[in-house]
């Protein structure tokens, strides 16, 4: 996974789309990156001027976002020599942000996000079946094993995101890998379905292992179909959470470690 760190940072700090509420978009981007483990606890963010340029926002907008991140407890800023803004990974805050984002999205939004996720990752699985090396397949298995034994929501979410990123990397396509990274930054804004039903994690793990088996057998059609089925199920879980949340968006099962 370390080999992907450069591309991952490119996705985290890529320019934000134009639109209103840009400071909120920065908060979401950074929060998602922390949830996925693309920004680690204690990691120093780039200097304000550099980060504003990377994200294509004004310095004032960035400062507003950093102030909100500090208020949430996801960033701490130290002054003086050796100072700067540093990441703090807090599961409770990330869970609250995920609930708020879910409340903003309708079921149609979730369905469309799932459609894109399914199309991109299924294509990656098909290509990986014809291109992945034995070393890459072994790395996929290792990630799935880590997902199976992860003892916190944060660890599970990060392993799941890394699985899909590594799956795209196995397709030997830089563009596809970047698309998956961008997509999981958005998915990282949503609640983690297994938090509401721990049994869902076993379903995820079994599904991923079946995909890796198909890739190892060089069966691209099966790898693609299994990936599509997995993401369809995952999308339905998210929609169920949204319907359960109702009008106020208060998800019943909070993400806790």
C-alpha cells in the first residue's frame, strides 16, 4: 500500500469542484481522507498557502475550513517553530460528519453513487484478472484478511477503502486508480453500514475473497460480476440507513470504535 501513497495524496489534495459552501467541501474532503486513513493521525497538513492552491480555494476559505476542523477536533494547530496544522483522528467526530452527510443525500443520490462505484470497480476487477501479478494478488488477500480482523469501525473502513484502491492498482491503470481514490473520498463521507449490523462485515469479507479467487483463476467475467453484486448490496445497505434516518438524518447506529 505504501506504493500508492503518492497517488493517494494527489487525490486528497486535488482541486475541489466549483460551487457554494467551499469551506464545508474542504472539511468533508479532509474528514473523508482521515476516515480512509489517507491522512494519518498526527500527520502535518501542507502550509496554508500551498494547501489553498492545491484545493483551488482562497486562503480565507481555507482558514474558515481549518477553524471548523479545529472546532471539531480533527485538526490541531501549533504556532511557532515546528508548528503547523496536524491531523487528529477522532471516530466520534467522523461518525457525526458521516451522519450529517447522509442526511443531505437522497436515495437517488446514493443509488447514482453506487452505480458509479460499481461501474468503476467492476471494470477494475475484470482487468485485474488479466493483469495482476501473484504478488499483487497476495497483497489483495492480505488486505481482506486485515478487514476480517479489524476491531474498530475506523480500521474496517480503511481496510475496505484500501481493498478497492489496490484492486484498481492491480488493473495496471493509473487513471482508474485515481478514479477509485476520488470515489472513496466521497464514500468516506457516509456512515459505515456494518456499524449498524456487525454481521454485514462477514458478508463483505466473503465477497472480497470470492473476487480475489476469481482474479487468481483469471476469470475476469466472474470477478466483474461478483464486484458488481457486492457493491449493489453495499448501496442497498446505505439506502436502508438513509430511510431509517428519516427526516432528521439521525442514524440509529453511530460509528464507534
